[in-house]
C-alpha cells in the first residue's frame, strides 16, 4: 500500500476512531484495576477488504496479518498480544463479515 492509498483509507475512519477512543477511555477509567490484571480483548470485525488486517498490522507495528486486494485472505481468527500503556491487549483479526444468500 502506498502513502496515497493509506491516506484515503485511514482518512475516512478518523472521526469514528476518535469516538471509539473516547468510549474506551471512559470505560477504562471506571474499571482500571480489573483491566490491569485481566487485560483487554479487542476483536476487529467488518466487511471483506475493509482494512481490518491493515489496521491490526498498524497497531502491532509489524506485518502480522496478510494484506491483499483479494477478498477472503483472512479465514481464521488471528490473535496477537500487545502492551498498551501497561495493559495487555489481545487483538483479534477476523474474516470479513458478508451476507449469505439463502
């Protein structure tokens, strides 16, 4: 992914990410002691090719999940741990959610 593509992808979610950050901060402040001992599990979900794997790679600051233009490259839940400000976070990358025809 080049920087021009990255700006287009990340630029569309900045407002949503800020709102999510505020919600998480509020929750964390009310139960910080429990959070330190048990950690936090974050599951990244969304439609196919929405940038879930790119997001987890960015959060981990390494190539962890496969990123491809081809839909369906993530088939199993991929889980990694990262320390965020002293809190153990388990981040899960999932396959894209799609509507199944019946």
